[in-house]
């Protein structure tokens, strides 16, 4: 009986096999697999910021003597930023970006610029790595981005350093990035849905993302024993000419006279309980105004972390932002741009406020940065020379001397400092 049943099996399966063959033939006619674009190729590029800085008034704290001591004024030449890019669009609706970095090669940690240092044999790492998929064919209204990239929050954070017109980016971005993901580069793994809705004189750019920051726990490389993703949302309304005609997650500042328009931003984030805070949020507006030769931009964000795990119930609030302006002077072949910027960070300054800030690993005290200078555009933003002077002031609050409560008073690899001022000559190049 078993043999007979087994012998009948092929006959019972025959109709299904014939149907499968017919479906396969139909699929072949309709092209069974997605086809790569015939002109698909991987594009490569390089982006470099070469800085020559002369630092004055830098001081380092001597813990044994309980006082700040001046270091020698110095010239430092370094690669402030250096990137190698790879990107491609192998399918009509799918593209990817991969960016390597070897920033800060040659930086002297006693120079006054903000940042860490790269060893004598510079390290190479991943800066960005993400895919983007067009959810609606032929439309810029909805794109899904996934991978390792910046949460789409704060115009300064998501604008390239090659696109701002101050010598250095406003370090308000560093306060925000550390608040969001715990690190200065500001990247995290995540998913984001965003798009462009364009009208004749009014447009909308929106982003909504969920991210896993890995430095909000008691140990590195984890969200923590308590899991809470970071939710980030940003909306920009365009009045006049839009900032972009196709959806991107990188932005621009000076359009060199090609745009007349106003962009109004609204930013918000939320994260629930982690190992170091009960909840955290960010909220604030921003803007970009391009009036042919004039460029104005600015923003102000409030950042909150709530304690209560081991430190009692409290809400710690700090705030940061900047205002910046530039004017394009046409030199026939080139463009000269005088610019100015003010950056401000304001955190708690009383003993209680600073104790709360320390409990939730937030910055406190205050810092102000001023930047004045000139940019010479030789090939749009692809080749630019900059000569600027940057100076700072800071307030440690009740924490007093030797405290490392914010960027003005701390330097990785050194410890407590009072950050100095600098005269900088820079070359920005995109190849």
C-alpha cells in the first residue's frame, strides 16, 4: 500500500509543478528580478579642511597648585576634517552613501580649537553609512533612510562643515549631539522617514526617525539596561525658493546668490528612561534666510534631562544656539564673503543645578564663542579660503576652578582648561 501511494505522488504533484513552471515563465517575461541601472557606477570623492591656527591665551589647570597655568602660544597645522566618500544609485529607487573619516590628524591638544586628537598614524573610521529607498516611485514625498547617520535635528548638526560660513561650525551642535547620542560626531544607527512636498512658493520638508544611541548607558556601546529609543522629528517650511529640489539629509547655507527664500525649522526629540536619566527631550526653532547676497541663519534649542533614579526627582534644563550672517561681494571670477557668528550655551550655574547636571551627565555653566572673518570662494564651495579670528568666554558657575562642566573648560587628553582664542587660515576643498 505504501508503494502504491508513493507511486501516485508524482501524479498528484504534477499539476502544481506545471503551474509553477508556467508562473516561472510568466515571471521571466516580466523580468523576475530587479534590474540594476545600466549606467550604475560607484562615485568617489574627497573632502578636506586644512587648518593653520595660531592659539593665544590657552590655560591648563594644575590640580596640585589649584590654579590655571598658561601654555605657550603656538602655531598648529592640522587636518581638521578629512573625508573619503563613496556613493551610488544602483537601482531607480535605492541609493547608498559611505563616508570614511580621518579627522584631526596633526592636531595639538593645547591649541584652542574644539575636538579630540588623532595619533601620529591617523585612525580611519566610518563617518556615515546609510541606504535610502524611495517609497513612492518618481516622488520626493517619502524616502526611507536606514543605517548609521545623524538624527535629523538642528540645522547646524545636519549641515556639512563645508557649507557653513563661519570658520568652525557653531559648537552648539556639540552640546546637542552629546545630549542626544552621547558623542561629538552625533551619529547613531536608526531609521528615518522624510520627504519634500513642493508648492510654487511654499514647500515642506519633514523627517521622523527612531535611533539607538549607544552612549546613554552606564557602559559604552549599549543604550543601557533600560532600553529607550531616541525619537527625532523635524519640519521645515520653505517660503520662496526651496533649499533643495530632491530629498537629502544634508543641508547648505550660502547659496552664493542663487536662492531667495526663507526656511523656518521646528525640532523636537524624546527619549524615555535609560540608565542615567528618566526621560530626555529637545525642542526649538531655527531658520535660514537667503536674500541673494545676504545669508542669515540661526537657531535656539532647549535640552532637558529628568533625574530620579538615584538622585531624587528633578528636571535639568540647558539651552544653546547661534546667530550668523554673511554677505557675498562679487569679485568677477570669485566671491568674497565677510561673516560673523555668535554661539551661546547656557546651563545651570548654582551648586544644586550643577549637581543635577552631573547626575544626568549633562553640561552646565556657560560659554560664548565669537567668530569674525572672511571667506574667498574660488570654485563655489568646492574650493574656499578662510581667514577668521575666534575668541571665547566661559563661566564655570559654582563649580569653580578646575571644573570640566562644558567645552570651554575641558579638553580630551588634557583635562581641565580655559580654552584660548585663535587666528585661523583655512582651506576647504571638495574633489
